[in-house]
C-alpha cells in the first residue's frame, strides 16, 4: 500500500509509544480491489486519552471520544483514529448499548460487518486478514463476518450496506448472507428514514444497481414500504434505470417511474430527502411525456428551466429505450442532438424566462394594465415568444399585449 505521509507518521508515532496501530476498513479493501483509497482510517490499541497524549503536538478534533474516535490533523489531512473496541448489546437493531475498549485487534475486526471491510494493514507487518476478506475480494463476494443473522440483528442497516457494496463493486452476496437478508429484512423498519435514504442514494447510481435491486427487491420494499409495487412494474422501472445517467434525481425518477409525480414526491418526503430532490423528481416526472423537438425546445425550457432540461431529455430517452419500441442508436442520436440544441439555447441566453423578456411589468402598467392581468399578460407574451410566434422585441410585444388585453375585455 502506498499510504499518505500523514497516515504513515500517525502509525509510527503510535508504535513508538508502544501502541499497536493499523490501517483498517475501506482503504484496505479498496487497495485489494485496485481502487485508489480516498479515506485513511486507523485503528489502535491506544485509548482516546492515550491518543491525545501521543498527538499533543497536533491539532485534534474530539469527533467521538466516547466511541473511541479522535480526528488528528497531520500534513494538512484529517485522520480518523479509533481505539480497538467491542460493541455491547444492541437494543434497537442499530446502536450498541455501550462500547468497550480493548487491546485486541482481533476483537475489533470481529465486530465489523463484512469480511472485505474487516482487514487491517501495517507498513511493516503487512495485511491482517482473519476472516477471508482478501479471498472474498478476489472472488467478488459480500459475506458477513461471523453469523449473518446476528450481524443484521445488531444493525439492520447492514442489509442495505450489503446491497450497496454488492452493487458498487458488482459483487454477489454470499448464500448465507443472502438468506439472512431475506430473513431479517423486517428489521429495517427500525432504521431512520434519513439513513435508508443515504444508503439508497449510494446504491442507485452504482454500476450493479439494476441486478442487485432485481434480486433483493423484497428487502428494498421492506426498507421503503411506500415504494412497494408489483414485480412487473418494478422490473420496468429497473429497465429505465439501466438507461439512466447516474445522477441522483434521474435514478429516483427511474425507480419511481411507475408512480404519478405526486406519489413519487410522497415517497421521497417519507424518506426525508432534500426538498430540491423532491421537487426535481416531481418536475421531471410531471413533464416526462412532453413532446420535445428542436422547434419546441424553447417552450420546454420555459416550463422546466435550464437546470432540468437536459435531465428531462435523458429521462425521456431512458423511458423510450426501456420500452424497446424504437432503435436505441436512433434514440441516442436524438438525445445528443436535442441536448446540444438545448445547451446552445442556454449559452445564447435565449428568451425562456420572464427576466429575459423584452417587456417588463412597468411597460404593461404604462399601457393601463393593472393587477393580476400584468402577470398573466407577461406569461402569455413569454409563451408566444417560446412558441416562435413572435420575436422578443419590445414594441411588437407591447402591441401584442394591447391586443391581448382588448381581446380579454371583449
């Protein structure tokens, strides 16, 4: 492993004071898989108080001292260093009642979720793999450490973590672990909506998401009951997901495509997702059947805005491609053509918003138009311009506004 200087120094300082210290978890797993690590977590036999003495010369953040974690800033990088620990009894299928510090690396690794996450590494001692994580990395397997049912009873969120890791790395879920997922899926009702949403947000964009969601849809529906649907409808949703660019809003649109926009938004509200995501999914699904061509792009921009027009085109492509009623190459060509045309309109600052309209509210007021009629007339003018039925020029639009008001007044 080519570890950063900060991590190497932290391990050395702990070792010089007589404590064991290892890299652990995701950075070790990713190295085994040939993936550059992004986070460098360290576990140690030193207690939090002992760590604070070792790193007294450095800035530290008491991230979670009662759970044994201290963040140390070294070489400009934050390092999370955690004391070897044993988890006490789990009371809510999520959190241990208490955490006990231990001097044993084996005890610490034995409490972890999956074998691929239960490896440790030392610059001199090399890999410590007590549960077959390296072999499972080679075989592409997600397997619980120890008894799978026990692991999921301790923390039911591990069920979704198993699916997320399997989807991310295109691994298969080992048979006993798979059996335990189906047996313990009901425990997901104890997990907070926010945590479920976070795992789903990690799962949906993953390369193997479609296969994992198809295989474990019962667990997904147990986690998000509001999303439960007929298997046929879910398969169609997954077919749409298979053609989606991996943006969160688009992934959710695909998964919730069998639902009306209101129902889809309700699912996301129950998951307590950010309001912007809820509104984006609602808008994209609401306009998914809008007929968009080069000549109607400006009108589409008026309705959905420049931030969502290209995602909308991508969603329409995926919905059509999933139905297999048109040639995929032709659909891709259309998508690329419309995307380029939409981007050109955006770059040219074409008129598709009221702020870009040549006529303002004050101009209409000067004509004697009052109250709500001003807003109504401005929107009518904007739509006329977006339809290509008028140029965005002040005098012609004012003349058109007069005729609109006269017509409305009979």
